[in-house]
C-alpha cells in the first residue's frame, strides 16, 4: 500500500490534481486516467514518496490512519453537520454525494471551532469503522443532568472517542453518580429547581430582608455539598427531595435561629388595634406590645404614626415590619428609632407564623 500512500500525499499537496472534487476517491481515479505532463510528473513524485508503484488499497483506511481524530459521523439527515472523533464539529456541502455517507475519513478542513468546513474526504461505513478503530471503542454508562425533567439520566452505550455509536436509556448507575449529577444541576441552574415549600420561601424572604447572609442564594449555592448532598441520596429527580427536609436544612444553617419568633417592644398608637383587626392582618407572627398611654409613644424618637400593629422580624435588635400601607419600616429597638425603607416587603411576610 506504499504506492497509494505516496499518491495520497501528492493529492493533498497538489491542489487541482485530478480535479477539485471533495471526494478523494474521485480525484484519484481522474488522476490515474490523466495522461498529461503534470499528471505524469506527479505520479513520478508519488513513486518516490511511496515505496513503488500504486498497487491499489483502501484510500479511506490510509486517511483514517493519518488523521484518526478527523473520523467524522453525520449528525443530521441533510449531511451538512458532522461530529469528529476528536470532538470538533464540521460542516459539509449537503448537495455533494458524500453527504449521504454515514461516515467520512476527513483529510482536509478549513476554518476553526464548530464552523470548520470539510475540503476533502473519503467515505467509509460502520463495518470499516469497527474494523479500523475497534480498540478505541468503549462501552459504559454515562450520567447527565436533564434540565427539562430536572432529573439525572443514565445512558449505556458505545463510543468512539467523542462520537456516540449507540445508547440505551434508563441504565443502572451508581447512586453516588446520580446524586453528584443532580447536585451539579442545581449548582449550574440555580436553587429554583428544588421543590421549596411556601414556608421555606417565607423563611428565605425574611432572611433576605433581615440581612441573614447564610440564606442568600450565593451562600446556599456555595454550601451545596454540606446541606443538599444528604438529601439527594437514592434520588433520580429533584422533585423527589422532601420539602420538609429542605426546610429543616435551611433552619440548620447558621443564623436562621435569629428569625424565630420574638416580641420586640415598639410603641405604636392604641387606635390602630381595632383597625388592624378589621383589615384582616394575619394573627400569627411577631406583634408589638401596645402601650396604654399616648405619652409612651414618645419613647421612640421620630416614630412614624402610620406604623401599624403588624408582624415583625427581630434580628440583633433590628425589627423589620410592614405597615398597613405595605411600605417597609425598620425599627432599631435599642436606639429607639424608626426609619422608612423605599421598598416593599413580599407577601410571605404576612405569614410569619406558619413556617
């Protein structure tokens, strides 16, 4: 096959020899039939580069041996998109007869990354791929995260490097592998994939307004290995995670115990009691202690008379409350001051007693 190897080297080095067809088999046939001076000189060069006369052989096999990472499999019905064993994506003219082949031994490409264009190649079939690269074909189980179903998918199959030759769904995989993939899915796509209960959402919202960093998105994602991993044991889907266990995991984080019910003493007008009850404010959660005498209101400097008797969260002496008009106020119990914040609190703040 040395003579054929020499001819392949000349074909790839001499542009236009045997024509400009992308199919190297076609170019080789035309060159063999060409009796022109250039063709004769090129054949003489090929004999010098090879080991004698062209004694035939498998051109695709030679190309595959010379460029093993360029073996490519068709990815679509049109034959425009191809995937190489080395992992690169190729493009090819879908109107060319080679586009109907299942496999190509690619000799030349132009461009970079996924937009590389195939310039020359030879067709091969599945049997030839198995014969040539049987020692590189591997079998096993791969596990990946499926965002649409929020689950870990285990697939068994055979691969030639980056090319999937065959696969089967719902393969048996180690529980540790499934849990690891689910964990990485949450790490990549966010905590919203988890089945949080209303109580857990409320706790995180209160933590956000009270400045509890341990319940922030960034802190929870950074600590996934500590608090979420134990909940993923023997799970294939994130929806199988117990919402009660998720809430317990939040409560076991540093600082959330500061959000447990306490009763700060904040002076508010007596006249708001009946009005608040008529407005249907939630009976649970933190409530202020109401003074009996109007003079006691002066205990809080700069008090906002519109502040209603509504649920409070107390963290380190700071009470966060929502007035009846849904504006937010922060009450520093120790400094006896009240400040208005230019933001609204979420509706979860009206349900502090149900978590």
